[in-house]
């Protein structure tokens, strides 16, 4: 039955990895053009709020959707969402993006209903699959529900509702960081163990998730919630620093140095490293003016979130389209560009060169990673598997 469908509609990762990557480039180009005064975005959002919303709920929302639509059937053993249902879900995501971009014409309420509606539908779909299978990943459903709430709050603020400034995007931002810590803590040691098995030193494999990992995750949630509610408080800063250090200790237990021989594995460790670094810097910003909060936030977004999603998208695309899990030169270039672009964006406020010039170069490099992904992985997402399987 799947073979009768166009390849793009056979699995959730195909349209959402493709669409999300394309949207990352488009949204970034529009944002830089707005900063330069070249375009005037026809959206009801303030330009910086639109940029933030689209990178968080637009791009990341798409990648999270593609990942979950692919992972949940593996978790539950149930039939994946495909065909017409997948096409309608992808169309709803795209409609939300276009409506929000042109909300000055179609109406901010219409854009909000489409955007929040997309995540509400996704939460119901994923929740039904996980609950029906009595799967242990119920926290993922809770995270999706909170992410939906965050999207609604962000729209509410833009519509003039009496909402604490920035509450929606900070809540959504925090949820993504929790998902990185939660899912990353599963896949990184697992993929590293698989790669190291049979190689010299196979008796020293990464630690399996244990009570320490659970404690570190449990501490991360209230730390981020304190920042969501009171982003400039010293208490929130202290909690973020401790949470970051705990996540760093987790990372040291996963044998990252020994994975450098395989870029598909090594990039997962590099991506996760951004998380503790960003948390510590964001927390430290509450104590000193020398750390610019936006720089720390970009370390977490352009760094942790972007590199982790590209790491997962490349690996998942190769694996689920029947190709060897091997990073070719183009894939290595993708990882190098997203890492370099994120580093430059973080450093932009501290460089002696012009701030705007640094941002533009960082955007060009960072966006280049997604362009290469489309060039190298777009045909794989659009085409059939070489082994003839669906």
C-alpha cells in the first residue's frame, strides 16, 4: 500500500525534514533582509518576534514533527501516519507559516488558529498512538501539549493579550531544550555504543541512562521553568548554571572523544555540548553584563537546536531511506557550517568588527548548512529507497 504513494508521503520525516529545512533558509533570508531594511514583512508580529517564532515553532516545529512521526511507530509498533493524513498535516503546517508571514492581510487570529491548530492536531495524533500502545514515552506527549500552549501564548502576546512578556517563546524554547536533553540522553549513548562495539576498547562503552541521568533531567525542568517565569532573576541564573553543569557531566559519560572517527556520531556529542555551554552562559548572564543574554540564547538555538536537528535529520534520512550510515564530504560540510555559523553568531557581540556584518556572515554560513542539506538530502527525501522497500 505504501508503494502506491509518492515517496514524499510514505513517512513523516520526508515532508517535514524537507519543508523545515527550506523554511529555515527562507525565514533567515527574510530576517536578514528586514534587518538591512530591504523588505517590510507583512506580518502582525514585530519583526524580531516573527524571526524568533518561525525559527522555534516553524523550523523546529517541523523537525520535531518529522522526528516523532517516524520514531513513534518504532516505539509503539503501530502503523505510521502516511498518505492523505500526512499530506493534510504538512499542508496545515505550510498554511500556518504562510498565514503568519502574511497575517497583516489574512488576519492575526486566522494565523494563530492555523498555527496553534497544527500543534494541537499533532499532539492528538502522537498522543493517541503512544497511549493506545501503552508506551512509556508519555512525557513526549506532555511536552508536545506544553509546546502547543507556548505557541498559543506567543500568539496571544502578539494579539495584545495581558501575558507576561516573552512567556510563550521562552516556554517553547525551554521545552525544546528539555526534549534535547531527554531524547539526546537516549540516542547519543545508544548510537555511540553501537558504533564502538567491536572496536578496540569495546569493554569501555558509554554508560547506559541511570538514576543520575534522571536526576539531571529532573533538575533541568524547574531550572528552565524559573527562567521562563523570571528570566533575569539571580535564582534562575544559579539554577541554570547548575543544570548546565549536570548536563555536561552526563555528556562526559558517553565516550564522545572516542567517537571522533565517525562524524555521524561525533556531531551528536558536539550538538549536545552546546546545551550545557549555553545553559551556563545564560545563567551567568544574570550576574554580569559581560555576557549578552542573546548571545547565550543563540548558542542554544543556532548551536544546540540547529546542530542536533541536522545531526538527527541526516542520520534518520540515511537510515530510513535504506542507505549506509556513513557521512560523506557533503554531510561533513553540513556539520562544519552549522557549527561555524553558530559560533560566529554567538561571538558577534564581542567581535571588534561591525555587529551587523558579523551577523550577516554568520547567517550566510549557518544557512549554507541547510542549503547543503537540501542539495544532498532533498533527492533522498523525494525519491524511493534504492533497495525497493517502501
